[in-house]
């Protein structure tokens, strides 16, 4: 009887998957969530890698070397461990990104490159001590495992991506889209995109005006939702996932302000190529095949490099906190004995995606140093204590920020975080300042190395160009260079 009910349940579950109304399907509901998409890829990659290792073991034991490698059931545990390692590698290199916006060809090429590297790592870590008659046979064994692993993972992923593509093309999956623009260009672009409405899965919910005279024809197709001034409210209210900018004569400053506002909201932003000149030099772009649009990429560096940067942050910050705990104790004692007040100074700064956090420093000023309002430090600042001058000279007041790095508020290298009070003044003259919030702020930065501490808003603007250059050219190699220059600055006691 139990088996009968189980069969009925299984039949109903399978039928749900193929029903026309996919939204009632449990699997579909899971797929629509980011964590569910990651889970689908994890299960697929783990299963393919597990089968791949078993198949490789079988081929190696019976055909390639025809030697006894142990009892067959003992391969299960290694297969599980190897499969988990493959999943970690795929996640580390960015293969677990959103399910419904993937290029199957690009992903297959990327998968082949990653698999080549992964097989080499496994061979040197696991199989290097195994007996192999010749170098030629070793290379052949490597090729066989690569072929097995790549083929199975690629096949499993191809099935998943094809299903995802089908859901998008049939309109079962869509993305709420907002059109920015109200003139002829916006109308023409909308009509062109409507020829293939499900190509990119876009479902237009309306348009907002860009300050130009509205085209009455556009209102026949889309509702008017507002203007640029209240775009953030419109996006949240309508659960917008895609924004297409087709503004004609809007000033670059206004568009940059819109882009800066939206970047922290994890929204896909696309724009007409005619406006590409506005953002060139500020963000990386890629052309979307088959559409007259340019998409602004959310990631400034490859996933593996971003993950490596974070891994380095964790390792270095944890090492410093442990190995230099004696120095922390000495400096805490020095600050406490020098003047009244707490040892540490916490201040709210604006971090990645505009999220505020508490930055930690050794207190270098007297208590109530800013009782008359926020003020930047300067040469011969009377608010700085005697020990504070020493700490700032060698930048030792900054070392508690390794805790901020460890918990993820900051990075070792990145634009220095500022207070909201000064950011509001900066963006009035340079709205592109918000571009710095795409990345974690850092203990040190290119701007700080090349320019130093800023004593006023004008100097902050001069330092801004160096931080923008860093954003455009981020890499682990550049981070290392900045760290070396920072160490040189510390040794020369050039802080203030």
C-alpha cells in the first residue's frame, strides 16, 4: 500500500514538472530563487563528477592499465571527496551564476578551461604516486579523465541550460523590465525588442520620462510610471529586474547619477549604444548578441580573481590579528595611558553597495574632537594626541581595521571609505564617486598611495581619479603593487 501511494505521489510530482503552469511546480519555484539555482548546479556537477570518477576508475582498472587498484566499493569515498572538490572549483571560478542568463557556448568553453586545470590538480594531488609504466600512458590517462569529466559535466549542464532557455523563450520565466526614456528613440527600441519579446525574457511594466517631450505613441503600449527623480522607488515598487536606458538628450551627469543609484540593487542595466560614450571609461561593457543593446557588467573582475582577493583578505587579516597581537596590546596600553577615553574609535563609514558599517581605529584624537561637527584632519591638527601623531605617522592607527577586513566590511586594498557627510558634498561635484561603492573599501588604496590623505573635499576630488583608475584596472597584481608601495610609505613614515 505504501508503494502504491509513493507511486501516485511520484506521478503527480512528475506531472507538475510538465504542466503548462510551471509556477505551480515545486522545482520551478526553487529555480526562481538564487539559492535554488546554485543548488541545481551543485547537484548536477556533483552527480556528473561522481559518475565521472567511477567511470574513470573502471576504465583505468580494466582497459588503460589493467591493474588492481583495490576493492571496487572503496572508490565511493574518494569519488565523493573528488566530486566535492570539483564543485568547489566550479563555484570558485564563477560557474554558479544565475541560471537564466547563461550563454551555453561561452559556458562550455569556460568549463573546458577549468576542467583542464582541475584534472591537472587532481592528478598531482591524488594520482602522482600511482604506478604508471610510461609518460605516454600517464598523458593518455590524463586525457581520458579530462574527457570523461568534461563530457559528463557539460552534458548535465547543457540539459539544465536548455531547459532554462526553454522556460525563458516560452515566457514561463520573465524579468520585469523598465524602459528609461520617453522620446522617439525609446519607442523605436521598444517596438524592435517587441518583435522577439521572449528572446531575453523581458516583460515591460512601463516607462519613465527622461525630461524630454514624451512621445504620445509610447503611452499606447506602456504605462507612464514617473520620472528619473523617483526611479529608485519605482524599481522597488514594481520589482524591476532589468532596466533599459533609451534616453536621448539626458545629460551624462544625470545618467551617471541613475547608474550609481541602481548599481547597489543588483539590477541588469542595458542601454542604447548611442549613450555608450557616457559610461565608457567608467565601467566594463559587453555587447549582447542579437540586440541593439550594451549591457553594463556587474562584476569588474573575473569570479576566480574576486574570490582569490577575498581569500587573501581572510588569510592576511587573520594572520596579522594573531601574529601581531602583542603589538595590539602595546598600542592599546599606549593610547589608554596617553589620554582619557576609549582605546578604539568607531565611526560610521559607507561601504560596498552603499551599506554603512563601523570602521575601527586606534583613537588618535582627544575625546569630543568633533563636537562642532565632522571635520577632516590636517597638518598640526590640535585635536590629535601625542601618541596619535606617532600612530598616524606610521599608520598604526589603521591596523584594527584588519578586523573589518576579516568580517568582510573592508578589503586590504580598495578605495578608502568616507563618511556620508563628505560623500554628499563630493557627489554634488562628481556623481561618479558612487562608482567606488561597487567594491569593498580598503585599508589602503591607490588614491592614498599616489595622493595621500585628503584635508578637504577638493583634495578628495583629486584623489578620486586614482581610485576610479583602480576600479577600472582591478587585479591581484595591482593589489600587490599597492601593498608594496604602502609598506614603503610606512617605512618612510610619510603618514599624517
